[in-house]
């Protein structure tokens, strides 16, 4: 099963204190071993870097070098792709906005991921973020559901 891996799964996997750590780490390890095509976006990468290094947000912040080192196996793997905006990005954004008329504020971070997914013909996102459930064109899979630590 291929799809986009969202920021929260990366954060849970790198944070050994998170109740979701074991499930997220196992999910990412399996993703790395599988032959499926997995995707990240530049926004997801930068959000991971921002949160994982921020002392007020992340309990035990990483250095920027540690955070990038954690991502390196994904970024360098032939099984992973980086979704980037293409020539139809703005038209696709218009389509998604027409479907999701109440988009505002912080939802635009998730909306950008949805637009990139649609541009690249992807429907599935692996995430614990329930905001993605509001997008009808997206299949949300939560690999850490029920995690208790």
C-alpha cells in the first residue's frame, strides 16, 4: 500500500516518549522494507524539522542535524518520492477549494498536502490527524490508532 506519510507519524516515531512511538516506528520500518511507493511533501519535511527541533513544542528537541539525519533514509530511498507542485497546482487548488468551501487558517497546511496528492494521483494518507477526514477525496489510514504506549 502506497501513500503519503504525514508529519505526526514521523514525530511519533522519533519521539521515544510518545505513546504512539512503537506503532509509528514499526509502521515506518515496514514502509521502508516494503516495495510500495511512499511519499512525503516538502511541507511535511519542513514541519517535521520545525516541530522536532522546537524546545517549546517538542519535549526533547532534536538538533537540526539529528532531525535531518532521521529523515535521510526516507529522502534517499528509491521507494520514497517527494511530491512537488506541478503546472496544474493552482487549478487543482481551485478544485479542492470548490469542494471544501470552509477552508481557512491552519487547515491550509493539510489542504496543500491534499492538493499535491490529487496532482500526483494519490488518495491515501497515513496520519493520526483527523482533519484529513473532512476531505472526501482522501482515504485516511491511522496506523497508530489505539496506541497507549
